[in-house]
């Protein structure tokens, strides 16, 4: 039982780190979209975005997947309906993560064509997924 608790604690730590990045990176994109291409401010955003994605978000996402799957194995959650919905939502968060990575490359190459409003909308997507996931995990409704 102690292994399960340790895995859960590690999973929660990395979920917090990943969610922080998923919520902050599109906010950086909002400001970056408003900055003039080639400006000092734009170059600073490029550095911040790269470090956030590669230094925090990528390792955290990887750890979330590892510890989450280990938790599912230890808890034998594979056939629980709430877990299957949670799993689908985590796949969705992973796809959002990859979209953010692609958009970061656009900014890095000064090829962003999207307005700041676009990124403001996407800032809300991970938050919505997170709320649903937390309720599924805590309530285990089905």
C-alpha cells in the first residue's frame, strides 16, 4: 500500500508542474503575439517559452504519464469508467501540449500568424480539462 501512496504523491507533484506550464505557456503566447517580431521583448519571450516547455513541461508530462500508468496498474483501475474518461482527457491534455509545442516553434521562427485572442481562448482549455479530471478522481462517479 505504501508504494501506491508514493506513486500518487509523485503523480500529483508532476501534475501540478505540468498544469502550471499548460496554463502559463499560452499566457506567454498572448504577450508574445502582441510583441513586435525581432524586438528584444519578442526574443525574451522565445527564451522563456523554450525553457518552460523543455525544462519543465516536457519532463513533467513524461512523469505524469509514467506515474499515472503505474497508479492505474497498482490500483487496478483499468476497467473503472471514471478512469477511462480521465485517461481520455489526459490524452487530450497531451494533444494540447503538443499543439503548444508546435506554436512555440512558430514563435521561435517568427512565423506566428495568430492573434493574442486565439491564445487567450486556448489558455482556458487545460483548466477545463483539469476541473473535470479532479472531479472524476475525487468522486469516482462511475
